[in-house]
C-alpha cells in the first residue's frame, strides 16, 4: 500500500506542478504591467514529491530542497538571495503570486553573515522585499557507532554528518539522555554516556540536534543477534590437536581495555602459548562456533531479520581490542563455514585488514573495545547485487561443516586483493613475523536497516 500511495503522491505532485506552470504562463501574459509593482512575501511551501504532503507550508528548508514562495509583485523579478547567496531560479516558474526556487547546496547556514542569515530577499527594478525564514544544513546522518554493545556507564562515540549541538539521544527501550552529550563543532561526531535500562531487543539510536533529527542503523544493543560470546551464548567449537586450533583453555577473561572494557571471556587470536606468527603462514590460528547440530541461524535470527532482507542490510559485528599498533602484516579471515585452507581472497569468506586505509598502511590500535561492522555483501561470493539473507542461510545449511569462524592469517597480498582493481596489483604488502595481540568478542549478526526520519512526522504515513 505504501508503494501505491507514494506513486499516487508523485503523480499528484507532477499534476500540481503542471497546473501551476500553465497558470504561471497565463498570468505572465496578463500581468506584464505589474513588473514594476511592490513585492510582498506571505508564505513559503516545501515541494517534496516523496512526502505524503507534497506541497507543505513550512517555516524552514534544508540545503538542496525546492521551495515555493507565495506573495505578490513577483513579475519582473531580478534576483532571489537566500542567506546572502544569489540563488538561481527559472523565470518560467514565476507568476506574479508564486515562484519556485531551489535552496542551493552552496548556501551558507551557520557561517552566513548575521544580517542575512535566515533571510530570503527578492529584488527587481525599484523594489525589494525580505522574509525571515530558517535555512538548515542537509539533514544529519549517523554513519557508525564506536561500540554497539557497550556496558551501561561507558562512553560511546557516534559518527556522522551534521551532528551539530546534539541535545537528546533516545536509546532502544525509549531511554532518553539529555545531559553529558559532547558535540563536535564541525558536526562529525558526538559522545554520550550509555544509560541503564537499554532494551536487550536492541534497535536504533534516535538523536535530536540543532540541525534536526536522525536514526542510526538498527544494530544498537541487539543481543538477540549474538551467535557466540564465549560466556554462554552460542557454543565454542574445537577439535584435534593442531597448534592453530584455539581451545577453551586458550580463552582469556582478565579485564582489559580502557573506557570500553572487556565483557567476561573473550578470544585472543594469538594465544599466549604462541610467541609470534611466522611470515607467509595462512592459518596461524583458528576459532569456531560448534557448527553442525548446534548453530541455528535461521531459527535464531529470522524472527528479527527476515530471510528476504538484502545482504547490504545485514552485517556481522564483533567487538575488537588491539592494545598495540597493528600494521604491515596479518589479517583476520572471516569464514562463513568451515571449508578453507587459508590464503583465499575469494569464496564465502572475507579478509578484514583494518590497518589499510584508503590504500595505505596505517597503524590500527584501540584504547578500549570497539565494534567492527562487516556488511554480509562484502563476503566475496556475495558481493554482487541481488543476494539476500536467504542465500547465506541456505549456503550454511547445505555446507558439510557449518562452523562459523575466524582465521588469523599472515600471508603476502597486494592492494588489488582488497580493492579488486588490477591497477593496484603492483602495490604489495609482504608479510613479516608478528607478535601482535588481537582480541575479539560478542560475534553477532545485526540489521543495517535505518528508519527514515521525517521533519514532519505528524503528517507522514
């Protein structure tokens, strides 16, 4: 039904603009003698074909949005200034009483001079008019959260754009925080202390700031998605006597990390019994879930993440702690099932190399535990469009060994292995011996679906 209503709204808006254009053309023919009269501005409307109210009277608009100005005396209009910036308009869409103009993305907002900020000024020969009207930056957005499964009382950092003067954060379970929020002046992040009482069902953060509101993806505190936490949720699997196999006795539980600390038992990907990993070694360590007869992703996860969900909206998350700089060598191989020899850059796996940023080696280190998010469409076999969560579920269910796990690998590779661009094949990363310490915990599957925030929720479906 929503799709049909949306199409109906679009056609309604198109029809409205068509009627308005015809009216403007006739008015322009009849009222040429009005081109020297006074200008008045009475109301401003937001034009949005995707809204349930495509022509809405408003008191503010955002960069990039189209507005319709109502008033009188618009014939002969020369210039429209928004926050001091001369804004392009098409004379075809101007009648004596109405006009359309887009708020340029280059329009200054908080940096506009005080005497023109939140002012629309229209001019023509011998006349001009001004109108107070708030101009906001593009809607704020949340791109990541430093830790999505933190303990109450810990501080998290929320990253994004337009996060200016954040005044309220609503956590899952409708738990509101209005104090202790520190915002970046540039709006790129803010910090907040996690309150008590956040719902274990998880969900999105909702934030309010001077630039509007925004939701995070629905992955905060989603404990229902945990497949292994080494403390009783999920089952750690191991077998044989290979040096690489991480057994129960290799797990650790000492409290480590600052600000965001460890949560019970966790896995060291270089167990203390191994002093260092040799170079050119594909399967230095391995840690698994129990697999066959125990793992049940479909039963556990599909009540919350439908099997039809596109893989771009489903992710693996895990908490990671790297107390000393990790660079130049080594990575974690995420294995969708147990069936890899090591060294692969293809198949149902993904190689996590956090120390390569924008094609360059950059030391990766954390002061405390942080969350890594790997969308499932980054798994090599599922990187093309069109795959859904059902494809992952079916693949695991039909595998001979259904264990999910991680290798620590220390092999040579090229930048092309990461980017997929043949031109990067000459940039090589040659492995060396390493004693880096990498810890993970709380492996979980989460939804990346992000609710849509409306500036006008009372009028939206």
